[in-house]
């Protein structure tokens, strides 16, 4: 492979060594326990120089000598030495930020009567300082040495292996920042996302070069809304509106747009990527091998599998039986690009509604009218295709294999009649009028769904071993359900929202009290127990 080919990255962005055999070699030899480590390591020298040094090692091809890489200790030692010489450990592309988070917690913390709960809340507030970062200045000076995307403002990272800002996580981060009176930091995150849209045409999954090929659930308009409502500063809307228009265009053109052959146009997840994800290279290679593909000479089937895996990551639900073949728990049957998700389209309805409101406030009446019409059309499509009157809920739609693929030919969409909490996310997006018959039916169906358990609402009713399935409870799911039932407005809905909120807070506190750590997911079957499964271990 010519040296210049080794450093060509996603969308023309320099992407050091992500597309050559070094990542494969390091991952197959298990030099690091986490596949993400190698692709987050900055280079000590220009990519071509590093690649030439790697070629000089004259190692066997890792794609055709997998067993040797997994068993040969000498190969492992050689790669460890090479990585130590030519790369630095992850995290050196970030800098600490001071002055944005006051030492004292907000005054309302004093209203938390239980001293143990208050101590937990104060420890969470203290974490803002630990998790607030900015891109180190040297990244923009030598971009080819890093996979980190330089953004102008400070941000909040999830922590542990997730050293960079992520898209849909940031909506919930911003809600927490506003509750903590950290408005400046919340606004700086909006500025970063507007910059990313201006630079790349969309908000990537996260601020790494290897994430540019996909986005995540489009909640930027909701971030803008909550910051604007907290500040009443119309400059927030003025700064965001051009970016929101560009993001809407990204989500509503092929291949993400999935026409069904009639008047309706809905949207799906569709990553611009058909190779193993660099940050999960070893896992994606193994999935393809389990599916029977030759990873050293991948055919169209392997490429489609890898695209569906990347698209599953774009959904935020990586991974779940939502994306698998009917009644399957096997990851190799993933078909994300053939699913038209109800939550994605609800989020886009919400985006269109928000843009219409923002444009109206700013006096852009033609834009406001256009987006009111787009929102109405999407609501009609969702009601016509995804709402099930008898079941009292919405369902994801799946492209019938006998029909088109939504690209060369229109797709025939059929409901995926399986139970996932996302079936009720349209309530959070404001698709249903408060106190309406439809809202009451949706609340009743959720109460009868089997999803309400002692430790929270699981991501599904299917125990597949995937982290977005039973019995894992995810904060984004709980937050969106609670908001949705608050929006529904009926007495039963308000009681349900309060009950779910109490369950979640008790679960999160109990797990912290038991372990001393705050976890990203929990176990629905009992209080005080973290979740599991998936491609990594994280708190």
C-alpha cells in the first residue's frame, strides 16, 4: 500500500493510520484491551513517517494471519514497542479548563433534605470540573497527528474511554448544566456544534475524525431551545438557525431519507461507511467472520454488514435487537439501514417544529411557514404509517425485503411490532396534543407493556447480551419517557412520570451508594446494580 493511501481519512480529513494495517495488527494482537485506544493515540511524527517505520517492521498481514497475531508473543512485544516509540497515550490532545465551574454548588442544593442524597448531588456537581475539557492548542497546529477534531469552545466529556464530546449525550449534559446554573458552558457547547455543522455539514457522532462518517440522534434543536428558554437571549437563536437549517438538510436527503413510494417521506440512520469502525475494528472484524465473510477480501455482504453496524452506532442504540432480523438475538443479522426508526422521525418532527418557532421569533416568516408545513407533513406520515390505534403506540418501520431499498427504488414499509421504550418517544417530541385521546391511549399501553420494573425501564424485553436490550436501563431512555409522559398531560401520565423519575433517581443513588461510582446504565431487575453487556466496560 503506498504511504499516501495509508493516511487518507474519512471525507478527506487526515486520519492518521486508521485505514492501514497498523490498527488491524494492534487489535488482533490485543496490544490493548480496548480497540478504541489505538485510534485515540496521537502520533509523535507525521503520518507518512510513522507509516514508513511501520512498513519497515515487515510484519505479516494481520487480516490473513489472525491466529498468529493472537498467539505470537513476539509480535505483541514488537507492536507494543512500536506504539510506545511512535505514539503517545490517549488524552494528550485535551486540556483542562478552569474558571467555568464555581466551587460552590447552586443554592437549591440546600433544599435536598436527605443528607446522603445531598452529598451525592454535591459529588455530581464536583464532577463538572473533572469532565470539562477543551481541545489542546497543539491539535489545530498539527491536525495530521491527531484524530481529535478541533472545536473552539470548552465542552463536557462522558469520561473513562469516552474522552471526546458526543452528540446526543450533550443534550442531557446541557440539561444538567442549566440545572447547575452553568449557562456559559452550556452555550459554549452550542457554539461547538454550530461550528461542526458549518465545517462538516452535520454534527458527527463525536469529535473524532473516525466519527465524521455518521451523526447521532438529532437533538441540537432541543439543546438550542432549552438554552434559549433558560436565558431568553435571542442571540442564541440567531447563532443557531443557519446551522439548524443545514443540519435539517443533512437528515432529509438521500440516503438518509427513505421514501415509501407514496406521499410520505421519512428518515433512517445510514452511515457513510462500509468498513470496520476504526474505534471497534476488532469487534467488527469478528462480527463479519461470524457471519461467514472473508474479512481479507470483503464482498458486498460484508460491506453492508459493516454499514449496518456503523448505522447502529449512529442511532445511539449500539446495539439492540431493534436493528436485528425479526425474532433474532444475533448481531450478524443487523439491518439498521432497513429500519425507519420512530424516535428518529419524532426527533426530526421536533426539529422542524423548533425551527419554525425560532424563525418566527426572529421574524423569518417564510422559513417559519416552510418548517411548519414540513412538521405537519412528517406528523401525517408518522400517524399514517407508524401509529397503531389498537396497540396504542408507535412502531418502528422496516423496509420489506421484497420491496425497494429506499435508494434505487421506493421502499415498502411494514411495522416492526416489538416492544421498545422508543415506541413512546413521540410523546417527548410533542407529536401528540396534551390530554388527547391519543395521549391517553399511549399512556395506557405503556403501563401494560411489561417495561416497568423495580430498577427502571429496560431498553427492551429481549435479553440478547447487547447493551441496549434487557435488562439495561439507560438515562436517556428514562429522561425521554419522563418528559413524554409529562407532555401527555393526563393525570395517569403525570403520576407515571413522577413514578419513573423517583425510580431513576433512587436507582442512580443506590448504585452510587453501593459502589461509589456513577454508572452509564443500570439493571432493571433490582436497585443498586449497574448494567452490563456491549463492547466495553465503563462507569
